[in-house]
C-alpha cells in the first residue's frame, strides 16, 4: 500500500486528492444560471451522465469517471463565457469550450441511445457497426444465458 502511495506522489498527491474532493463537495448548482451551468444541466439529461443522483454538483461520466463542472460566476445569468472544467481521474484539470464539449456529449449520447435499441432498427437500415452490435449481443446472450 505504501509503495502504491509513493508511486502516485506520496503525501502531496494524497493532499491534492483530499483538496479536490472537498472542492467538488462545495459545488452547488441549485442556483446556478450562467451559460456553463446551463450546459451542465442539459448534459445531465444524456445517458452517459445518468449515474448522477445528486443534481446539485458536477457531472460524472459513467464510463470514464471524468468530472465536468461549470466555471465562472455561477449565479450571474450574464456570464456567457460557457467555459467548463474537466477533471480527469487522478486530478488533471483542463478548461474547455462548453459548446464544443456539449456537442461531443450529444453525439456520444445519441450513439449510446441508438445502439442500445438495435432491435428497433430494421435489419436493412442497420449500419455495419449496428449489425455487429446485434450479432455480438445475440452471441453473448446465448452463451451466457442472458436471453
């Protein structure tokens, strides 16, 4: 255990993780109304962020653990910078254009939505990717008794 902590950066890394956790716990989006907060609230409706039960804090991507939170003055409706902060597992942080991240999240969410409902797409209209998903799904369901 000690060796792993040392590999991660020791006490300094641990302090940074505790500080980050405290910072994330302080974020409350209940009264947030700037553009960045509105992007967060819109993305909260996408399937890759459905894991969030707390609608007051930042988003957590269900597959990557990446946290997304608004930047700027959250209570200023005139703050239209739309900058979002992305925090990767391990603590690396970057600021991104909210509209660009929102557009990528939309595309990802739609793909998840469509590909999780393959049976709703007629065989002749499935693309190669969707056909492979259907074939693999059928194989795994049969092999593992999931039918």
